[in-house]
C-alpha cells in the first residue's frame, strides 16, 4: 500500500479547501445550506432540525414492504463548518439503492442540543412510511460517531449502531484541535466542568441492552486517542454486546485514501445484520 504522510500543513490546507465550499454557521449554530425543498425537510421544531431523506425520493420503493432505516450523522468536529448532511450523498445513495430508507441529518453545533436533535431525528425516522421500526440503524462518522453512539448505546429501540473514527471517552481527548472543538460544543473546558465531559462521553452509557455495534477506526489516528476505540470495544465485550471492530492501518483521521474501503465494510455489515 502506498501510504502518504499527512503533515500538519497539508492537513490544514485540506480543511481550508473543504471549508470554502461548505455552509457558514448562522447565529443559531446551524447551517444556512441552500438545498432544494425536496432535499431539506424539517424533522423537528428548530431551525437546525433538517433532514435529507435520500431514499424517500426513490420511485421504486415497494409500499408493501417494510425497509430498514439508516440514520446518518456527519462529522466535522461538532460543527457544520466542514460537515453537512449532504457530504456523503453518493455513498448514502448507494446504500439506499440496496433497499434501505436512508436519511442524513443536520443537528446543532452545541451539546446537549445536538443530542436532543438526534433523538428527535430518530423519532421522526421511526414514523416514516415503508420502514421497519424494529431495524433502525444509526451511523456516524468522527464527531457524528460520538453523538450517534451517545444516543444509541442507551436506547433499546435502536437495532444497531456504526461509528467510524469517533471518540467515545471525551476525557481522553488530547489533540489541541479536538480539545478546542469539544470546549466549543460543550461550553466548558475539561478543567472547569469535568463532569460535563464525563457525562457527554458515550462510553459511559454502554450496558447489556446496548445495540449491536460496529466500530471502525483509522490507525494511527493523529486526532483521536489511540486506544479510545479499543476501550469501547473492551467495554462492549464486557457487557456481551455483539461487536465488530475494524482497524484500517496506515490511514490518518483526515485521510481519504481508503474512503471506499470503509464504505465497503459498512455495506457488508448492513447486509449481515439486516438479513437476520
């Protein structure tokens, strides 16, 4: 494998390029994203509560069948500066084409409003037509993985949860970029209110009723604590929660070299858990 070294300089250059093409943050802390009405439906009462119901636009959905739901939550360091519900449209469209009702959600930049948004989003998705409400699967990437697991691991109504490059114990955050991002979304430094960081950590909500889980990580990941994912895996095993763990070697958190690989792994997992 040809592994490209990602330096701090080209990492920041990637962020700058990505940020230039994505929505700015409004005064409410949610994006002003000029999508068409068909792709920008409200799932709740707040300005941030916007969904992109990708597969609901498909003309070939059989109304006599109940389909699994994929609720996707984007990353972007707990901000919409370079994260939005449309960022993985082509990959999510591919999943929808395989017989899933797929919705990608925006949510607040601030905690715990973001958790309230996500819980509202799940309730909204559960009420959609043509869906099997016993097979709601949450998928999150990076900060979206943290938020998805925070909700799913303490919700017996979730069928499965998938996280890629998430952080699960916020207290273990060390990289200045992640620490500053968490301070912004939580509203406090770790020193000011450590309990706020502790209770916002999804790893503390793992229990014997947590849904089956798949955790994927790039390794080594400069931004996330190296052993954070393994600690979550060990705790899931401790509570006998079905867990799949995939470590993609030679890839950094910001690297897109193997982007297709983790979507292929996700495809295989979704097929395996929904065929039961």
